[in-house]
C-alpha cells in the first residue's frame, strides 16, 4: 500500500472503470466509486462485484464508498479518474456544480468529446478551468478483460507535470501492470481516439474476408497515418513506435476483446451501422471518433485514406466492399 495517498475517486461504472478500480485498490486502502445508476450500486453491494461488467472480479465492499452523486465524489476526493465512454461524458458532467480546478484529473477515456471535437484534457481545461499541469491522460495497450485476468499489461501516464505523472503512475503500478510516464498528452489522447477508428477498419476487412497479409499492410499504414495527423495537430518529438501509440493500435486492431474491431467485423459481414450498434453490448467509441477526427482534419487536410474509408462506410453509407477495394490502391 502507498502511504499518505490522496483521496481517489473512480468516475464511471463500465468495464474499464472496473478494471481501474481493481488496479487502484491494490495500492490504496479506500476509494470512492461514482456510478450514475443507484440500482447498479445496490446490486454491486449485494453481490460484491460489478453486476454488468467484469463480473469475475470481486471486491471488498468495505473498502469502497459508492455514490451516484457526482458532486459528492468530486467534493470528497483529490484525484478524479474518469473512465466513462466518451459519448456519455457530457451527460455525466451536466449535473456537476463543484469546481474542478484544484483537483488532479486523470482521463482514462479513450475517445473524443462528440459535438465539441476536442480531446478530454482540452475539454476539462476549456470548460472547467483545470490547469493542463493537473490533467493526466492514462492510456496504453491494456484491455479491461486482461486486467481482470491479471495478465501482464502496460500503461502510460501523460502529464506536463512529471511529479503528478509519477504519482498517478505509482497508483496504477502493480505486479501485473507496468507503468511509464510521458508529457505528450495530446499525442496520447489523439492516438487513443484514432486507434479505435483503425480497429474498425481492421474489423471491416476481416468481415470482408481480407487475410492477414492485407491486415498487416493496413495496420502499418494506419500507424503512419496516425503519426502524420498527430504531428499536424500537435507537433511534438514523439516516438510513434512506443507502446502507448503503436502497441495500443495493435492490440485494438487484432484482439478478440476489441469492441471496435468487433463492430467493424459486423459491418464487413453486412450488418447496418444501426443493427451492429444494437447488437453490441458495449460502445464502439471509434464510431463517434471517426466523425470527430474527420471534421477536425478538414482544417488540417492531412492525407488519411483509411480514416476517409471508414467515414465513407459509417456516415456516407457507401458499400464496404467497394470502399475497401478502392483503399487497397492507396496503401503501400
């Protein structure tokens, strides 16, 4: 256990929030856990695990202070770890009345704020006056399902203030989670959004019966596309081959746990976007990220054929087979 640790709240009730709570409780004696639905909290307390996500992970309920009131969670804690799907982020925040500018904010949200077209750190700074030095982005090739199984995983904590980054890293460092720190907050956040888009592309191609040879070319082109976009939006001396960028892309594009790959696979097999969304039990954030990144890129005009292909399929309702056949002529 870490001594003299600040008070910590996990904000969200999904699979990634559950995985993070499991990790944090390896290092601290007590956490606050904010979930929006009281019935989920009541059932959690009764059965000692999340009734909806990662049900194999049991918790010591005595070490968790549950609340469905966001203002209570914010008022009583120093570090707030947000792990809600990005499409629901604004609705979670709409009841917030407490100030956030004195808190350490950790975004574990691998998405972008719809309608605003800004990454989470920018949203907290712009709308809640949180200094950038107090905002961390937590990311890496780390599926919640493998955290539940305690399989070796890696996370990167990006923050301009390296002391804060080290503090948060110490909170999520365990015998099965290895941590590193970075100061490339924008790059980490944008790559976290874009790897979901490319995982949808990989899933579509798999559904269309493209083989491993093409998948390798698709992903190698995707990391180049990601790098060009990140450099255009936020020029920074980053190594795109590090695990927080390339590793996260690879695991999301290939893993059976990837909801974005699964979503794309359904589209490739002939499902409509609406039908695929209805049949999936979890949110494929890449669907929303595709539109946001496409609109942002209208200002930068980076050549992004894979992004454009996914956008054409999801939002322009073009035939996936035709679009992907055209894409094969644009990759190297």
